[in-house]
């Protein structure tokens, strides 16, 4: 690989290409048999929870919140250590975001913070499986006990991960996935919503299809004719086309291999960086089998910016994931203030994602490790001068 070594990258084989070509040559480009097949294949990874394929990960969040009935006057609890869409898609439905801090070590939603943030107006509590490590879903359930709040898992990073032996997708009322090229499998753009309740799944599927009601027994005027369809609640066109679902089905056949390769690369990073001064490697809990979408290290002593710049100059495409959501100007303008989630904010100031993807070679990984050591030594020498 030449040029900048990216922090994440898709893995596409000739089998993937053939699957897409076959779909292009079929009678279906948009909603057709590959959509149903992809949703069924996904359900095999979610413990049987039904799935609705959608056009991207942000759409998945919007669809899930709509299925949950989120609207004006509702509150949605969100951790700040996530991509902005976890919060902004709920704002688009009129909800108020309540930020709750994350736990140290995993940087997933803190159940104690959730218990303090939940009110009678809380419609959804959104956990984020940061870097592919599942949140503590049993503790989150306990934190919301006695309320009507639904639990949502933003699993954009964690398809294929397990929590106490149970698969992501079966742990929350609603689960959202992203299939962006840097994620653990890709449909180019794409996402999905999984639901353990058939009623929520039905609402999700309707919302992603403009709200259309085609079942005659549910229509108000069922005798109009065979063409008739109705909209009872507004939805949007968030459908994922057949041609991309064909790619997703091909990718899913290699998801187990993707996860195993990521785990091996993580183990090599862990070993190589264990004694490197000024760096902390990612934590994990004994009950989790993470999917390892990211390898997020912490660069200590205020040197993250310099290490980032030096590694980028060396051709290593490190990244920072993420700017705390409440720091974005759109939320600052609504009155959210820095300092409200100190664990997430402290982590952000140290966080750096190293390259991690299935086709990353051990030689390129060694290049990353060497560049990190060089950058740290240079930063240390400069600060000592």
C-alpha cells in the first residue's frame, strides 16, 4: 500500500464484485429479494432479532428513534463520546438531548450517569458500543428500571460482538448498525435497525419506506383497488437497494474472518505497546468479546496533537474519534457547555485511533508501531528541551 496508510479501509474481493454484478444483471436494482435476504442474514448475527436495512447509519438512528415514537417534549439520553448523528438524528424529531458521561476504561455509557439523567420525559437511552466494545447492557437496564424509556444500542462499531455470551442486536430494544466502508463490513453506504419487538420492527420498516401502509387489513379505505396504499404516519425514503444488499450479503459471509483478523491485530498492538511510555492501550471487560472497529490509544501528558501531526507527516493516517458531541457549535448554541461530562472530555484530549482493518499487513502494522514510538520520543525530547 502506498501513500497515507488509512485508519480504516474496506476489504472487497472478487466474490463481492461478482455478487454486485449479479444483482445489476437481475430484474431488481432497488427493493427486491436481496433486501429480504440481507435482512435474514443479518438476523443470524443478532440472535434472531428482526432487521430493517436502511440507506446509512445515520438513517438507521433516525428510523430507530422514529420507531420508538420520539417527538417534541421527549428526552433522549446520549453519551458524548460518539459521532454527532447519535444525537442529531433525535434532535431532528424534536427531542431534547441529555448527555450522560461514559465509564473510564471502555468509554461506553455509564449506568450511574444514566440513572441520574433519566426522567419521566426520557423516551430513549442510547448506548454506544465505542470502538466495538459493548456497553454494560444489564446495568443500563437496571438504571432505567421503573421507567418507560426504551434502550437503544448504537452498534455502528460492534456488529458481531458479544456481551456475556449474547450477540449485539439482541441486547437492547432497538439496535442500529452502520456499513460505511471503514466499518466491520460494508455495503458502501448502508445501515440497519434491529428490533426485539415485532411492533417496533414494523414501525421501523414503515418509516424507512415513506410510511406506506400496504396491508389491506390496516388501511382506512381498503377497497380502493389493488394499487391502493396509505400513509398514516410520515416516514422517509431510507431504503437500501438490492445491489448494495447483495454486497452486504457477500460481506457477511466473511464477517467472522474480519472479526478474527481484527482481534489478531489488536493482540499485536497490545503486546507491542504494553511498555511504551506515554501511551495507554484500550481497556476491555471480561464479559465482552469486542468487534474492534477502532484501536483507540490514549496519548498522555498533553502530547496527542503533536503525535497526531508527526504520524500524519510520516504517512500514518491516525484519527481522533470523537469530538465530544456537546462541544459541536450546534449544541453549544443550544446551551450545552464544556465540563459537563469530564470522563469523555478527558478521554477526547488523549484519544488517538491507530490504523485497524482486516487487510492491514503485519509489516504495515509494524510501520505504525515504529512511527508512534518515534513521534512519542520526539515529543518527549521537545518538551524536555
